[in-house]
C-alpha cells in the first residue's frame, strides 16, 4: 500500500495516472501535481478512482519540498520535462523520498543529454538510503530492460546492438510531434552519435539512413541514425558491446517540414530579440504546433520499438530481435492517449511498481539495466505492452 506522487500532467502524466489507478494493490493513493493544476483535474476526472491533485512548480525546490513534506508520498514519478530532473532530485533528497523519471537531464540552453549530471547524485542518494531510478520510459527504459533480458537469456555476449524505434502511425496533421515538441525537435536536430570500438562517433543530423523491414504487417520503412540517451548507460553496463546505435523512423513529410523550419531558424534554442523582448524560436514554434495530447483521438496505426542484438551463444553467432508493437487507437480507447505517451507511461508505472514492491531495490542512482529484467518483462506482458522475441 503506497502513496505515489506523479509530477507532470502532460501526455505521459495522463497515462501514468491511468495505469497506476489500474493497480490499486500497489498504488493505493495517487496524487497528480503539475504547474497547471487544471490539467491534473482534467486527467483525474477521466478515472473512476479518487485522484488527488496539486499545483507545483517543479523548478522551485523549496516549493516542491514543502509539497513533499505535506503529502509524504513513498515515491515521486517525474514525468514533467527533463529540465526538472535535477530540481526534483534535490527536492526528493531534502524530503527523503524515492525518485523515478523517464528522460535524462538536459540543460535548457544546450540540446545535450548526458547522464553525468544525474549520476553525480549517486553518493547523496546512497547516504540517505534513497533510490533514484533513471529513464523508466520505453526508450530509454524498456530498451535497456530488453538489452538486459537478451544478455541474461539469449546471448552469452552482446557484440552489436541496434535499437530501432518506428512510429508507423499517422495523425493526419501537416506537421506535429508526438510528444513535447520542444524536447522532440531538440533531439531530432542534434548530431547523430553511436558507439564503436570503445569511442563515440558523430554524424550530421539525420544523415545516415537505411531501410528496416518491420514485423507484423508494418513492412519496410526508412530508419535514421540518431543519438539517444540509453546508449550511454547500456555501453557502460554491457562492456562486451562493440557497436551500439539508435535508429528512428521519420516520414518524408516530417523531414520536409523540419528542414524548412531549421533553414528559417525556427528550431533555434538561443534567445533572439523580437519586438523588444527575447524569445526562443523553438519555444515559439511549440506554441504554434498542435498539442501532442490533441493528437490522441486522431492517430491511427502502430508503433514498433525493439532491440536487435548480435553476439555469441554457446560459441556460435546469433542475432535476436525483441520488440513491442502498440496500436494507437487501442491505447486511446484504454487511456485517452496515443501510443507514444502510452509506451512511455506504462513503463513509468511498472518502474514505480518494481520499486514499491521491492522487486527492484537499491540505494543510490540506478539505470534500468542494472536490475533483474525478468519481473519487469512479466509486468510488460500484463500491463499493456506485450513483447515478442525472434531469432534473425
Ligand atoms: P508534455 O509537454 O505533454 O507534459 C509535460 C508536463 O510537465 C506538462 O503538464 C507541464 O505543465 C509539466 N511541467 C513542465 N514544467 C513544469 C514545472 N516546472 N513544474 C511542474 N510541472 C511542469 O510532455 P510529455 O508528457 O510528452 O513528456 C513528459 C516526459 O516524458 C518528458 O520528460 C519527455 O522527455 C519524457 N518522454 C520519455 C520517453 C521515453 O520513452 N523514455 C518518450 C516520450 C517522452 P504545463 O502543462 O503547465 O506546461
């Protein structure tokens, strides 16, 4: 019986709240807090269990500590934005509460994600006998767990890893992002980066492309090499990996719009003067684009995210592919949200469940692949993200 405080009432926050509400034996009390309490109330009204709501500015450590001390939750699930990771970790340390998030810290002024800022909290969490679980979404999150599961059951050594994320769905809008536009566009327009023979190699944004034949009727799609944060922790915890890459699908239409927006400077994250005041072009663009939450009822089709791992089993070469397929419309029927938020929110709930039931427990700061993947993989099958494994 535990009290969970979910912070962030966006697309992912909605799914986490719905999914925690489906497991009352673990999450007996749920509070949803965000910068705009109205959004929390809207989500709470969709659920047939009482959900408490609160207003909090998670950038303000003092304000968050006061809320934590008042509510005394057992766990904070942070599904606000990556900028709030460090202030929320500080607040959890101060109030003595365990912490979980789905995306690693990014400084607002540079589009650069790295675990160093959050790994630096290791001793402080350990000294207070608290646990922080980092990156419990799908990618990062489930992709780390898939890798750990392959290392445990399928391969003696992983040598090459390709994480492949496909959104084969369509929302019918000329241009929109499936999750927070600012975070999404920062990620997509950053340089590509992959791990090869002990070093990071950089590529120009979206300059490396190949085709991948996705299973279960999705078929071939173009995939583009990008940098993604789970690569950093995976190559650290699985040192046999010689090459690790991350790939994502983009439609030609998405890329065409993105190129124009980039060319005219609308994706810039440095301040520019406009009519006597500073604005950040990407934040202005976010205000113009459709709210990702509004895409829920419009999106049709499927997502397919998984890991292709090549390595050695019993002295022989072997390649395995572990993946999940998720249907946008089914997600919307269940939790009033499309599959991108769903595939992030379900693992956030499961990570919370692993911590609160003590199946995953430790003192300090942890990445997902450091724990036994089996109970998490079982929970994925039970809570809406069933997975498949095939030998290629
Ligand atoms: P949204 O923009 O839809 O929602 C973010 C929410 O956080 C909003 O409700 C926003 O409030 C709230 N928020 C922002 N700043 C603050 C603050 N200072 N204090 C309190 N609340 C705040 O984003 P998503 O739901 O799409 O994404 C949530 C997180 O999930 C992001 O960190 C994203 O990177 C991560 N993610 C992870 C994935 C994975 O697979 N690991 C995949 C997709 C997303 P307001 O409405 O008032 O602005």
